[in-house]
C-alpha cells in the first residue's frame, strides 16, 4: 500500500518535519527586521523579478519548502512597500511591531475562525478590544467592540448600526424594509474626513447625495456652526439626520475635530456620533494633545486601527461601541447550522459585523500591546508627535519650505517653495516630488492637496525614526527638486 492509499499516513506525509523550515522562516523574518534600516526605503522591481512575481505558471506538482523560502528571500523580501524603514513617512502605514511579527506564525498554526465559539482566539479578542478602549479612554460595556480588517470595515459596521437604530426609532426595520421610499438619511463629515466614510455611505445604500461635506476652519477642523446649519437645512427639507462622523486625526494634516462640540450637535438631534480615530485615536496619550480629544468618549462608535500607530502587522482594525445593542441588531443572523447553545449572552462576534469566518487578529494585537505596555505606547506616540513638531520647526526655519497646517498629532504638512516670492510651477513641482524622492531610495513621503494646493505630508509612526532622518528627508526633497529642475520642461504658471 502506498501512502496515498493509507489514510493514517496522510497527516505525516503532508506536514513532514517542519522544524528546519520553520526556523529558516523565522530567520528570514528576523533578519529582514534587523536589516531593514540599512537598505533603501523602496526600490523599483527589476523586470525579471516583476515578471516572476506576476507571471509564474501554476505549479503542477508541489515544491519543497526550502525552495519556496528561497524564493521569498530572493524575490519577495527585497521589494518591500517601504513602511518598515525608519525613513518611510508615507500615507499612514507603520512598521510592524516585532512582537506582532513573532506571533503571526503561531496564530496561523492555530488557524481558528474567530466567528465565535469557545476558544483562545475569541476570548483574547475580548481582552484586546477592552484594552483598546482603556488606551483611548472610551467606555467599554461587555461586547462593546470587535476587530475588523481596518477602519474602512469598522466604518461600515458603525454606519450600519446607526442606520438600523435610526430606522427603529422611526418605526421601521432597515433589514426588513430596505431604504426604498423612505426619507433620505443624511450623514455629515468634514471636507477633511477620510474617503472610507464616502464608501460606507455608498455601500449602505444611503446615496452620496445624502452625504453633507461640512467645511473646515483654518486648522482643518470641522466648522461646527456650518454643521449646525447643514443639519437645520436638512430637517427643514424633511430629511432624517442620521450620523455625524468626526475625525480624531485626519489623514491630510492630523487635525482633530472639536469632538465635544460635534457631540453636542449630535445629541441635540438624536444623531449617531461616530469618530474616525483610525490613525489618530491613540494621540490622546500625548499629554500636549490630550485635551483636544475631549468628547471622543461620547461617541456612539469609535474606529481605530491597531495596524496604524500601534504597528500591529496588517490587518487589524477595530470598532468600539458605546452600546453593542444596535450593532447586533444590524448584523445578527444565526441560521440553524451556526447556532451555539453554549454561547453566553453576548453571542458570537460574527453577529456584530458582516464577516462570518474571522481571522485571529487578536494574537498580533495582544502581543504588540503586551510587549509595549501602556507606557511604551505612550512613549511611541510622544516620540512620533515630537518628530512631527520638530520637522515643522525645521520647515519654518528653512527658507525654501513652507508649512501648510498646524501639527496636532504626528503629521507635518508642508510644501517645497524654493523662492518665497514666486508661486509659478509650485503645484507641478510638489506633485512630482514624492515620486522623485521615492525613486532616490533614501526617504519615502506622499503628497496630497491641502487648502487648494499640492502638498507634501510626512506621517510619523516609527519609534526608530530620529531627528537626523528629518534632515535627510528635507535634503532628499531638495535633491529631488534639483533633478526635476534639470529634467522638466519650462512649467506653466502653477
Ligand atoms: C483617518 C483615516 N481613516 C480611515 C482610514 C481607512 O483605514 P483602513 O485603510 O484601515 O481601512 C485611514 C487609512 O489610512 C485613515 O488614515
């Protein structure tokens, strides 16, 4: 009898002795982390490796693990996105926490679905969610939150709960009745709010026409007087104001909306108050910024991303709820094949969101928070916030840069402006700079539009970044601008 015919042989034949390959895989990960700061932040993928990455044939027969690990070493690890490097300042992408990396393989080895049931994955998720609430000063009723793929999904969950609660209060059930024929439910976000809010509004069938984009003040914070006017206009027109979504750390400038004032408007009109703290909620741990966050604890839902400032390896988002009732009402569906007669009163986590099979995100988050502790997390947040202020001061002191926004959290928004009295070509130049800087390989930042002009923004999330790295960043921008000047044709007026 061959091993194919012998069912008892199947397990051992498939797994073999994983020890040597497992240790080699762990070495690959730890060697990569140890050397990440020595290489370029980012490099283009040469044609041969690009061809290999996108164009491989499906293997007919399986390949040995050591050959696969060799491919990872030579073809995958050399081409990172860049976010592990101390001079990566793009978007809101952090370096992975070492503890999170180390437990990624054990989590996969256990491979539970964290939909529900009684096992370590589900139980640990309850602790992680409670810890995240404690870190951000948010109330935590039992069952008041769950981990998600990221803040985009957290926002969908939050707005779905808001929609269901508003419908119930209005005497109907959105799950049963749908939205057809109902008065529009309006959602309010600031002009600096994240695009995931728009996506959630569209996905939930509320329609972009029901989204009100409230202007911001000079500090890029929601203009609360304008919010009040927009709500009043909508009530007058017969709409049902559903939700106001404020930001605790916008992606462009890191601004924190006046959360207490927004909470007041929400309370006056019975609206759901959502806070997008995907990037910035942990900024509340920085003593200088903490008072800005007053009112965050009044939110009906708070989205925050452990895979951002905390550095939990992707993916790990989170949504916290003041009252889990409307969330369960919006999602719970327990067919006979999923019933669990042993479940406690909170039921399954899958009853609080759209995902059924749910990954074991909690182990990466738990290990990260355990390793840093509250003090380590506060230190990380303080360090990154100081870097943003230091870069702002360097920009202010330099004759060839201009700052575009105040620093509240750990984002510095600015632009290159070599001749202070001239604006021509500035937008074209600043639009080109992030790509040029990135290709030089010594720093990585991304661009955006702020206050109607092309802007550069640097977001700090990495404990390993130093003030020397900031000087390198500014010099790299200058060098890239020099390259642009040498290669670009004459620019039209900016
Ligand atoms: C302020 C803010 N909100 C929401 C999101 C969306 O989060 P995710 O990419 O985890 O879905 C981001 C992502 O950068 C963000 O910065």
